């Protein structure tokens, strides 16, 4: 959705209008990404409540660790969406790029198929997938009651991925707007 929102501004010609306003590019980026991060946090709350109430999944870990980890994950996904918007000229391109990015990420996350059952080369490839690290965090918080002491490597990976992709996206975004 982040990719589509920014590309739509380019398509309908309002990006130039935004650029003549006194806002800085970082403010524009925050304005385009903050609503989606709030939607993500609301969805996290709804899914967590549904898992616990409807499906009876126990929450053995700390909800604040889950919230913090989810914010790190949102950083990486919103950064990826922003990056896709910088390489796309139309909404169709953004949609296809999102599909080709997020479908393999989902497949290699360990959600549908256990990572340990994948070929070794693919198992190594999964370590550069933020969704894989988030899946480990969510499972361990819910089922094992793990805390930051056990989850810090995955949280660090999410922070590094998120910061890197958001930084690259912001740099490309600024270049395309100059």
C-alpha cells in the first residue's frame, strides 16, 4: 500500500505540487508511511486478540516485546514499499514489484513450509528475509514465552534490515524528487 500511495501521487501529477510546498522530503515520507504503520499496529492488536480469544492460542511472552518487534518489522515492510515506489512509474509496476517481492518473502518465511525442510542454499537465503525473523519472534513470544534475551538476534536483524531499506528508499526518493 505504501508503494501504491506514493506512485499514485506521481501518476496523477500531484507529486510536483507537493514538492513546491515548504515540506521537506522526510516529512513527505513520514506523512505517507505513518498512516500505514498505525493500520499495522491496529491489525496487530486485532489479530493478537483473535488468536487468544477465538483460537485459544496462549500468550506466554511479553506483549510489549511483541509490539516493539512488530514496529521493527513494520519499519522493514514500509521501507520495502517505499523502495518499490521509487523504482516504479505506474501503479501497475508497483503492484507487480510488490507481488514479486512479497510472495517469495512469504514463501521463504517459514509460515507455510518449515525452513529446516528447505534445501540448504534456500535456508541460507531465508536469513535475509525480514518476515522469517518476525515469524520466529512471534512464535517464540506466543508459544515459548521468550523475551528480549532470546530474541535479540532476530530483533537486531529486523532493525538492520528496516533501517537499511528505509535509508536506501529515502535516498532514492530524494533523488527522484530533485
